[in-house]
C-alpha cells in the first residue's frame, strides 16, 4: 500500500467590482494558518506551510458581468506555481508543492472581461494596485 498524503485544497472566492479602468478585486477566504475568515478583503494572504491546491472562483456578480480568468503570470518568482484553468474561465487552480526554500510565491492572476474586452492582471497578495498592461 502506498503512503500518499492527501493534498488539501483551499478556496478563495473573488469579487470584481466594476468593468472598466476602475475595476477592483476583492477576496473572501479562510486562512489555513491562522483560522481567520476574511470577506471582501483587498488582498489575500496565500501563505501556507504544506503542499496545497488553491482554487480561485469568481462570484456570481463577477461572472455575470463578464469576468473570466485567463492565466497565472509570474511576478519575479524564482519558483513559479503550477496552475490549471477551469471550465469557461470561471475558476483557476494553483498548485503549491511547498518548498521551505521558497515559502512565498509572487504571481499575477490575469482576467478578461468578455463583454468589454478589458484585460487586467492582479497580484492577490499586493492589494488593488494593478500593474500596467503591455
């Protein structure tokens, strides 16, 4: 019998308010390290001390307003995370294999609005400071 430890999943619900230049991203989640629950936080503490999958899902209003996930982009990260896009771009999952040498991952989540065509990328750990799109 193989001794395979389960890899837990954490869930982060994303709300996007606005559809044009002033669009802002908010996160609702429970911290697995501290046990605290955050609702509509402008940033997301994704720190973890073990291998973990993080499933980001768009809330009803964000998806109804045309927002979709596109991809995960590195933000000067020496150890990028694996990721997988969900059906119709309504979710995206990152896979953190956890390396104590690289406990913190820095990355952008890229979004696209299917109604307006607007794209934006946002680092969940940095709050609502969106980098310029090239």
